[in-house]
């Protein structure tokens, strides 16, 4: 029995997330730093999350750790689930030579630049991720592991990769249509990759979006909820329709958003499958 408790078991995590009682507390960590990974595996294979390795404009797709390496880490530590992510800029631009680059330098600060952006495509964005997700699910099942997919940073993607942070916040009051257009582009991107991930058999939908300072949300909470909630709810609906657990992560103090949600709306969001795990 003690040996079984040391082994990964996705049912342990799913049972707990659905309010049941598992054989022990699940063990699930989304990010192990490279030095810890090297200590466990005896080789340098980077971090467990591709986004944590840093972004380059030339890397159109940053591949994650090989599934077999992640599974080995889980076996060694008793973790019950592996994590994949698509926390990445959805738009690209062409340089003077016609070469494509990811937009991660906050250059999209006006309509002229936005209109020149290259939208996500099947070949460059979605197919590579689908192939990786498919292999992760295959390796996970062979090791009694789960796969959580981290996505949904519609706000953070807009202010971190695409638009300058201060400019983005100013535009909430000076050019609301511009803000909504960026949010819609990010929402569409995450909806598509979320559908693919669910079709490939992931176990947990892990939403993440950093939306606040330590003192509160980056913008007026009423305005923020007006522009953010409906779009995030579309992504939440993917997990609800698939019947899989949903987590939500956000850095910062989000109480001024949650406290303003009327009880009936809060209840509806819980019923929609949003399990608040804000940390």
C-alpha cells in the first residue's frame, strides 16, 4: 500500500478536484526549475514549462520538455500530473527580408501596426502543439499520469507580449475598441488551442492570467470585469462542456474583482466549472 501511495495516479488528482476523498493528498507542481530537473534526471533538459525558458522573436514555437523526461520526473517525485502550456504570443510580424517573427516586444501600440500582424495558422501554431499534446497524453496514460493544459492569459498576453503595459492600460480609457480587439484575438487563439487539447484527451484545463498588482486589479475592476469576464467565460465553457476540472491562477490581489461579483453570478461561475485556486 505504501508503494502505491508513492506512485503517480491521475485519479487521485481528479477525485480531489471534484470534491472527493483520495488515497492521499495529490502532488502537482507546474514548474520545476532547470537545476532541480537536472538534479533529478542527471542531465540538463531545461524547465518543465517552455514558457519559463524565455521568449525569442525567432522561435515560432518553443517546444516543451520531452514527455518521457517529464514522466520520469513524476515517477521519481510522485507527482500525479504533467503540465503543458500555450502561454505564448499569438501574433507575428514580417521583417524587411520577409521572415516571420513572434511579437513579444510590445510593439503593437496602434492600429497601423496591428493591421500588419500575422494571425495564428494551423501549420505554424496549432499543428505543432497538437502533435506535442497527443504525445504527452500517450506517455501520460502509459504512466498513469494526467496532463493539465495551461492557457487563457488573454489579458497578460495583450499587455506583456503584444502591447506596451502602460499604453495598454491607457487605451482602456482612450481606445476601448483597440483593447477589445487584442483581447478578442487572444481569446480566439486560446479557444482554438483549448479545443485541440481537449480533443486530444487532456485531463485538466488550467487557466492563468495575471490581472492585478498587490493593491488590486490593473484597471478599474468594474471596467475590467466588463471586458474580461465574458471572454474568459468562453474558455471556461470548453472545460465545462468536456466535463473536466478547471483551475485558475492569477498573481496579484484579485479580491476587488471577486468581491464585486454578485452571489448569483459567483454561484454561476462555480457551476460553470471554475474552481478558484488564486495564488
